[in-house]
C-alpha cells in the first residue's frame, strides 16, 4: 500500500516537475496569455490613473470570467464632474429640458411626407376583372379566370386575352358571351303577381300590393311598369333606375306578351285587325303578334304581343274588337318568361336574364 501511495506521490511530483520545466521554457520566449488574462482594450494610452478608455474592460465588463471594472469609481458621484465614460461634465437638467423642448417645437408642425406605395400593382387603380365577375354572380374566381382564358369576356368592346386586367365597375362596360354583366350591387326580381294585387309598392288604402312581397329586403326596390289589378303574370322589381326607365320607354319598344281568355267564335280576320290597329279614345293601338293558343268550344285562349304600355291596352283592344276579356295573364316581359313560376312567388333573375334585358335596351 505504501509503495502504491509513493507511486502516486511520485506521479504528482513528476507532473509538477514538468510544469516547472515548462515555465523555464516560457522564460525564454513570451508566453501566450491565458483566456482569463487576455485584454480587449482598444482605446488610447492609459491615463494617469492607470485606467484605459474606449472599448475594453470598462465597456465589456472585463474578459469572460475576469473581474468587472467598477461602474462608479470612488470619488466620482452621479452628476459630478467625472460622471460619464469620457469624463466630461454632465449637463444640467434645465439644459436637457430646454433641448428637448426645442426639438419638439422643431418637428411639431413639420408636414408628414406620404411615401409612395412600392408593392407591385400599387400604381394601378380599379379591381381585378375576375373579382368583379365573381361578385356579379358569374361563378368562382377560378371559373371567371377560365372565362377569360376562353376569350368570352369583353371590356369596353375589346376581348380580354390576359389575366390580371383591372377595371372600374362603375365606368367600364363588361360583357360575357355578348351579354352585359351587372357589376353593381343591383337587384333584379320577377314576381308572378296574383289577381287582386295593386301594382304599387305601398297602398294607402291597405290593399295588398307589390311591397308586401319584398318586405324583408334591405334595398329599396321599385316595379318596372304596371299590371292591372285583375291582371296576373310577370312583373319586374329592381333598384336599377336606368334599366327600369328604358324598359318602359316607348323608344326601346320592349315587347310584352299576354294570354287572354275570351269567348268565340272568332273571325279569321281578328288577328289582321289587331295588327292593323284598333281605334281607341287615346289613338290607335296595334298588336305586334296574334295567335290562337287553345280552343274548346266557344272558349278561346289567344296570345297577344305588343310593345305599347298604355293602361288596360289589351283589354281595351279586344273589347273594342267585340271580344271582352275574361282573364288576362302576362307571360313575357321582353326576353324574360314567366314559365312555370307559381302565383305569388318571387324569384331572382339570373345573370344571363339580366344581360338579355340590358341588351334589349342597349345598356
């Protein structure tokens, strides 16, 4: 056991001896400082007090693991003549307040400069065409992009061939397959008006009117033209003032088609008489088209088309020809058909139907 202990001691002595030899060698040449002994000061020459300025022990707090320099050396008070890293005398609070107030006054009324937008497309105005088409009900944005790729979209009479075109919905004319697209927040409805309903949005006498069918709509709607109280059939409701005006203006001659139930027998020349013109109190009235749809005994169902919109015009024409009307239904308003829509039902027009209406009146 002693021998082993002496061996350990001898080993330690050998190690220490090697260290002494290493120290002797380092005496011959400059020894590389250890990390904890390195200095990082890069400032100027030392001051009289032996402290260095600039980056170094005072700035870094000494090397890693080394002692930190005192932040407030003895004899230097806060605000005293030696306060601060450079040793310059500190400014008074009154001077700091004066400088701060002067800076505030200098920049208080300075106008703010609006920097221009630099992201791509910022200088362009309007909305992307596919977004406008999607909002108008032409489908998803992806489907609208396919419409553009298929060269089916026109803007101001020119076919769009590239994606990303920006348009102004209020000024630009947009068409799909030759039909104008309603890009604004317009509403278009078709109502199958029952008999006995007054063709007004409000009735002071409390009678049933068109407004009773659109009470839940936030946007104010108005009817396009009128139908007699006892006449059934299609009537349009919208908030597009210009379209409603043109649909009822005689200049555009929008055709309306009616089915009338009358009693026969009917002479063969009745259709020719209606087309040539029937004299009424307010002038001649002419039909654009006439045909017999159904005949059961003396009961006849005839179809009359005309572009005039005078009051009771169909009833007055047939009554003047000698065939009073028992029942009258309007089946078409321009290109919009009543179809199998039930009485009293309100439906929203499709975008295609709106486009056909606009084309009818050159919008």
